[in-house]
C-alpha cells in the first residue's frame, strides 16, 4: 500500500491508513456511479474519500509501472491548482494498493467543501439567475486559462460554486485529467463544449470570454458553437435518454 499525506494534515494519518478497511462499511454515501464518494467526519474535519473504480487489466499494469494512478494525479493536480490561486477542495492524501504487482484499488482524500451546487444548476434557474451564473462561470474559465490551467473533463458537474458577498466562488473537482501551460484559442473554446445551451447563451459566453482573453469575438463564438454542437450531437446519439435532462 502506497500512502502519501499532505503534511498539513499529518494528524489524520491514522484515519487515512484505515480507509481501505473501513470504506465499504462506514461513511455517508455522496455519489455512487463509476466511482464512489463517501463523506466522513473525523477530528472536526468533514472529509471526502473517493474510491476509483478498479481499472481494466491493462490499466492496472499501466498505472503501476508507466503512468501515475488517477488518485495520485488528482492529489498532485490539486496542489498545482491551489498553487496557481484557483479553488479546489484541499487535498489530504491518496492511497494506491497493489495486488499481484498490479494496481488494485486507489483512493483520493480531500476536505469537503460546503457549496450550493454545480454548474448543472444553471439549467434549473430563472433566466436572470442563469445569466448571472453563466457570466461568472465564463469569467472564471477565462481566468483559469490565463493562469495556464486546462481541465480536460470540464463538465458542469465538475465545477462547484457557492455565492459570496462579491458574487460567485468556483471550485474545480475531478482533477485527474488536466494539463498546465499555454492554452491555445482552440483549446480555450473547446472547454465550453459540455455546456448544454442555446445559441444566444453560447454567443454570450463567446462575447464575455473574448473580452477577457482579448480574442476576436466572432471567431470565439464560431469555435464555441462548433465544438459544442459536435460534442452534443455525438453524446445524444450515445445517450438519447438524456435529451430532456438539460
């Protein structure tokens, strides 16, 4: 078992070490689909523990010998994101467990943030509330891109938010697929492909985003539309049951 703990949370080392043993029978279930997330309350801390689905055989080899596990990448990327001044739940630790010289289990442990929802909420808001949230989200996206942060799974469910006296505060989650460095115009506009929105909203996103990044507004809008239409055409062909969920 490989365990790496953030020195700031060294006092939680006993709890972290017990996770593989207690995870299946303790904790409050938060999410259970491809991966499982549970909430624990330990020593005054609210803690999220994410158990990644066991990889297929070839990836069990890859994550042991060639590439870092999803848990380790999540931990390292969270530190990098925080270092760049962008919010994500603070990383506590990660655990990799190998059996027969292959990765068998992995866990990512982080501080639980009390938020109001994810960007999926934009689909259930009034037009005025939706526009305000979209504007704040677009500004946030432009700012993280300016700081060289590219989230490769930038779906509404991976962007948490809460309201403050100054507006909205956003948090990035599910950080195992990211890159850092210069972000091109194409990659910038592609980031909005998972937002299910009408043409007017996409045009508004392109307008606001181009102002901050100093891009040509029409080119921005055109690329955002293209990537967005392409993504949803493919997605709804595979998942027609989701047509009315957005």
